[in-house]
C-alpha cells in the first residue's frame, strides 16, 4: 500500500491530542477514587459520551461496514444488538449497580455474596475478557495502518500506538480516561458522518449506480475493468455463475473456468486476474448475488446463528467490565439511568454511518469479497469513489476515527482490567496497576500478531458471548434474586465461561486449518447463556444454607430510592463490605 501522508498526519494529531488531554487531566488524579471511579462525580452527559467512546470500538468502526459488505441484511443484527443491549442494562442493572457503592464487578460480587474466591474468579474472567476484546482492536489498527502506509512499517506503528495508549492509562486512570473518551466519541462520530455524507453525495450524483452495478440487480457484482486481486488470507471462494479466472501463481498459470457449486481454495498472496464484466467471486458463506444480499437469510443454521448473536449482544453488554465501570462514576442511581438513555441515542446515531459505508463498499470495492479483507472497506471505498487527493483526505478523516476508536476502547479495557487485577490478584499498589497494564497490553499484542486475522466484529461477538455467559447471570440474579449463593455463582460462571472458551478454541483451530464450523461454535451464546443461568439457579437452590445472612440489608441498599440515603460509597479502594460480614473462601 502506498503512503498516505494525510492519513498519517490525522492519526498523529489524534494521538497528540489524546496524550495532551490525558496528561493535563492526570495532574489532579492522585487518589484511588481518581483512578478507579473518577471521584464518582461524572455527570450524565459527559459520562454518556465517554461510555459511547469506549464502547464504539474499532470493530464497530470497521467491522460493521465489513459485515454489511459481505452479508447484507443479516449483518444489521450486530448494530441492533449492540445498541439494544443498553436498554437491558438501563432496566435491570444500571441504578442498582451504582447504589451498591462498589468500584468493580469483583467488588460487587463480594459485597453481595461475601466470597473472596468468587471475587478472584471474576477478576480472572475480567482479564480473559479484556484479552479477547483487545485482540480485534489491535488487529483492526494493523488493518487500518496497512491501508495508509507500506507493509514493513505496520508492526512498529502498532507497537507505538499501543505504548502511547498504555502510557495514557497509567498516568491518569479513569478520571483521565473520561475526558479522553468523551472527546474521542465525537471524533469518531464526525469522522464517520462527514465521509458518509460526502460519499453518498457522490453516489447520488452518479445516478444511484456504483461501478459494480446496482443493489437491485439479481446478478452478483461485476468487475468493470480488468482487475488483478491479491488474496489477503487463506480462504475458500465460490462463484454464482461461470467465471473465467486467470490464476497467475498456479502451476501452470493460466485461465480456468470456475463454476457454481464448487469451493476454490486460495492461499495468502495468490494473484487472481479477472476480465472486465466478469462476476465477483465471494468468500464461502458470503452472500454472492445482490438479491440474496438484500434479504435476510432463511437458512436454518443462519437463523440460529442470528438468535445467538442477539443473545450475546443483548445480554453481553450487561457484563462488560469496562462499560459497567462507567456507572460507578455517576453521582447516584438516577444519573446512571439518565446516562444509559443518552448512550442509546448516541449509539443509534453512530451505527447509521457504518451501514451506509458498507452498502457503498458493495457497489465500489467488490474485490474485497475476494481478498477476505472486507473490514478494510471503510478505508478503501473513498479512493475508489474519489481518486486523487480528495479521496486521500476522506481516508485521513476516517483513519483519525479508527485510531480514536482504538485508544478510547483500549483505555477503558486497560483501566478496568488492570485495576481489578492489581487489586485482587496483586498487592493493590500503584506499581501493580502499571505492571498489570503492561502485561495485559503486551499479551494482547502478542496474541493479535500470532493469531490469524478474523472478522473483527465476529471476534468482538465472542467477547460479548463470554460476558453474557459469566457476568450477566451473576449480575441479574445478584441484583434481583435474594436466594443466590456464592456456590451457585461460582458453578454458573465456570460452566458458562468454559462453554464459551471451548467454542473460542475450536473457532481458532478452524481458522488455522481453514475449516468451517457449526453455528454454535461460531457464536455459542444461545446455548451457554441459558445453561449458565440455569446452572446458577440449581446450584444456589442446592446450597440454600449458604444464602448470606444480611441479604435483606444488601437488597434494600440496591433497590431503595436514592433519596432515602441507603446508597453506599466506601472511602477506600478494594473491597466493599456491607454490614461488616466476613469473607467466605
């Protein structure tokens, strides 16, 4: 890829502004409350912007458009689920969680159930969840950099970005991250909105037809001119109609006729030459013709997969530690609910734009259906529609949004995960927080480099599935069911977490071997969430004698209106002990 100096300048500007805001805010961040909950004084509007800033990750910025490019109507369930998940959070979790007075999820579960072992277990799952969530962010950054600079520079550039993000977290904690994430939300929104309006204007000015045809065409997209495509990852391609393909790296090289119904395996780096007016092949399991692309799939496996995606995104939002940490920063429960409603509005507005860019990508860069790099559509469609400097400037605006998305999300993840690890698995000193940030960010970078590239939005979906299968049952039952016991919570968390992590392992193996997997491996939440919830209930009923003695006091604290004064704000870091009961093992 050729160097795009405008895009590099925009990325550098975002990183400089982030470092400046973080450093300036961190000058007054000295206490534990500053680093973990920003003194619990963040008002709803700024907190809503900050939540949106860290929630709208690189996968939301790039991955949604990539999924729309490939799967069309079926891909819309992802942004719907990501948004509607905050409705469930508002109804069931936001206000009671804030009234608990806890700093973190482990604080809440120990305050509710009094188990130090459950606290450490939940901290371990927080660390695993942070790693799974960070990997697609780093892969997305690498993908964005590969679109704006030569390949040999990409890895070093990613390392520099990770170091800067980690340094910003270390210097200021959550108080610093709040201002940075709120600022970066608006960068992301305008970095998507302005290019979307510009490119839609170009599309309408061309008469509503893209270079690859119209969306209403029954046939698949076509190459308008002779095109050479370099395959980005090992994959399997299919065609919807007979297509002449010149396999330039085959032995012997030459033209071959690809026919429908046959899988054609291609390797990373293979070059394929397509004549003008030939149909665009697609990656296996991608909608090939536009008519199917516009309609939801009726295939049984696709329907079950869709339900599983909805379960993961709807319930997983309630279990994301970096999102829940934001509600501890509100002054009270009412402010937490107001924050959630405002987040719903911000997310609904944001997700309009990647969907539009995904549709335009189908019309102007259909070759991405061959290369497997559909997540790069947002950064490649501007130059396809606007050649020259104008297109590069639009790419520069989008690149700024991508890096704002990475820094804001990674900051929230690192603050929440490192804070919990330092508090519960180390000695709760400032040095431990720094060590935890370095270890988690370094481990995520190593995994991102070692693992094969996958659809960004799919990997994030697996993180949501883990959150939905571990923390969601724990929070829902802990807040609304007085008969929950720490034994039931431990067993349910282990069952749900083991189910998702097993699916993740099989999915990684399938990517390495180039094999397909059933829907419940690709997205297991439809199975693991009910099983985890049911297991927690059964184990709690079987250990009814372990119900905490002060459960009524705790439940009153969680559900009493704020004005009655039962909300608790502990002054120290670490654990929250309601009515002073001892820890359980």
